[in-house]
C-alpha cells in the first residue's frame, strides 16, 4: 500500500471532479470566443461563468473580479508584473520565504529597474511587521502568502493589509495552499489581488484563478484577444475550469478540522524521535494539513528515498532534491541551519488521509531515520 503524504505538492483529483470534466471533453467541447457563439460555444461559456460565480462566492468576491489562468505561477507573474507595469517605477516588496515563482518574479523586476526588498520573518515564519512598515515608503506592492507552502504558517493578512494600504501600496496574496482549508473572505482580509489553484483541492492540474479587486490597475502580460477581461488572451481550458468549479463545490471545512487533528497527532509522534524539531507554528496558526520537521544527523533526500521504497511518499527541503541544488530557503529564512534545511521533510495530508496511514507513516519514518543515523558519519546517533 502506498501512503501519499505529498498533498502540499499536488492532490489526487476527486472522482466527482473527473466525472464533471468528461462531459466537456466528449460532448460539450466548444470554446467561447467572441461576444456571441454557436450552441457549443455558449455551453462552454455558461460552464465557465458558473465556476467563476462559484469561486467568487467562496471567497466573497464578485464574479467579474475572477480571472482564470493556467496555474499559480502565471497568477504570480500576472499580479506582480501587471501591477508594477501599471504603477510605473516604485518599490516592490516580498518576504524571504515565498514560493520561488514570487521571489524570481520580484527579482526580474529588480533587473528591470524596480527597487525591491525581501522582508524577514521570525522563527515560526511570521512576517516581521516592523521591518515591513519600515520599507513601505515608496512601495507600490507587497507580495506575500496566506499560508506558507512549506512550513504552514498562516499570516495575519488583515494586519498586513492595513499597514500596506496605510502607506498607499497594494497587497498581493498567494492563497494557494490555504484555499479550501481555511475560510477566506477577501473583503475581510483586505487583499487587492489573490491567487488560488485547483490542483491542491483535488481538482485538475493546469488551472488556477486570480482575484483582482475592482478598481485595481493592472497590465496584461500577453496581448491578443479580449478573453478574461483582456488580461489573459488565448485558448480557455474549459474542462479544467469545470473541474475546478466542481472541486470548489466539494470543499468541506469539516475535512480541515479532521486533518488538523491528524496533523497534530503526527507531529507529536514525530517529535518523540530524538533530535527532531518542528518547523513552523502550532495549532490554528498552522495550515491544517501541514507537517514539517527536521531530523538531525541525516539527509532529507536519503530519508525520502528509503521511505519511497517502503511506500511512503512526501517531499524534502534537502538541497539534493532541489533543482537549483540549494537547501530550503524557507528553513534558512526562519533561522534554521543548513543541517536543519538538509534534514527537513514536509508531509501534506488530504481529506482522504486516515489515522492508520498517519501511524504507519510515523513508524516508517522512525525506522528509516534510526537506521540512517546508525550508518551516518555522526557516530550512530539515534
């Protein structure tokens, strides 16, 4: 039996999602183009608008504030570059522990002449609000997250929003890992732009959405037709949008409560293994499906490979597992050592994760860590 605990990377599509999509592959395979179209195109248009309305209701937005894009990386680029281009020269801020797509997008703006700054965080991954306020002078945008993709930290977005707006800047929030797990109200949070994705809530891959508050000025990345308010021209992935809509319909926050209980149970078990530390906060300040710990005296990649052979799947912050051969910038960003980063593992639960799987995951990890330490250069640390 395989125990899949890499749900912070992607989730298995719900069978009901796949069923909903099939009709738009096999029968209703039109695509909306101009203002009017034939029956096939109108069927597709109606399906898209149903999903747009469903997403808008879920986050307390208006349907016209929702733009469909291919994934969260495109959303990052559209939001950050689009606002920067519309706002002219100015300072763009982010934090040290964002997803690489946000960090690299801000880095690209720096190459184009924008002033940029990465705000620090504390040991649990919470943004340093004093440093943020200190650097907001002349800023046009702060790009950050609601729930951290690696260590699960849930930011106080409302407090951040008030500070950012007080200085006349806009706020873009990556809510991809929080969406469907914590309730989101864009008006209460005070965000100007926000991204959410399908594949982390048991929907299809290759489709995401960008919320753009009415009145926010933004330039498109691409030029072409007038689809998606002229901000995202090109072919629309109708089946994926339908699947996204179905996945949103199936969101149940009781699943989040159950995941949070299993999360805490797994964390408590893992911390009984000597020389193990939790990365990120505890309780309600952490995403309900996120577990991230560092094991001393052993490499995360070695743990991953041995666990994978035993049917346990997750991810690691080890440098060897990274395409750029650098250890987790998030663990380093919260003050963790290189050893902490190299020995870190992230386990992501889903609505289908069982207590039996949690117990087996702990037993496999404990056995693997102990055996790897016995043959490590650290003298048989257990």
